[in-house]
C-alpha cells in the first residue's frame, strides 16, 4: 500500500492562460483606476473640496502636483508588478482583487462627490 505524498507547493498554485488573461485585465484596470483617482484628487484639492488622505503624499501634492501623480502611479505600478510576478500564488490573486475593489470603491466615491458638486452648481 502506498502512502500519500506530501502536498507540493505547486498544489497551491493557480492559473490557466484564460484566468491569467482576466487577471492581467484586472491589474490593468487597477492602473487606470489609480490614474483616475490621482486626477480626481488633484481636482478636489485644487478646488478646495478635499485633502489628500495619504500622509506620505499629502505634503508632496502641495509642493508638486506632477510629482504627486508620478509617484502615486509609480508606487501602485510597482505594487501591481510585484503582485503580478507572484500571480501563481493565491494570496497575490486575492490581493489583486482587494486592490481592485478598493480603487473601484474610490472611483464610486469620486463620482458621487462629482454628482454633489455638479448638483450644487445647477441649483440656483
């Protein structure tokens, strides 16, 4: 009678080519959502409606909006690259989805705030 072999690390890996195509699309969407967040953040701060929530980037946005956008895009890009490199690990895939959900929620918040601002402009 044979004994079962211990689970190898490959047993925990995931991903078919089709799943990776979907995952690549989600990572690309995160990068676009991050750009939209940066643009909306600049607009709200310039209009005096908001302040940057990230304490690391808060001082930078006042000093140089262009540097703020560049560093924000760079940090999220590096994080996305790191998660993509480990896409065969379930925890990395979960993290990709969580980041996507966070940026999607941020976009909804920005759009809701935009609706409020536009509504105030339209009401005499």
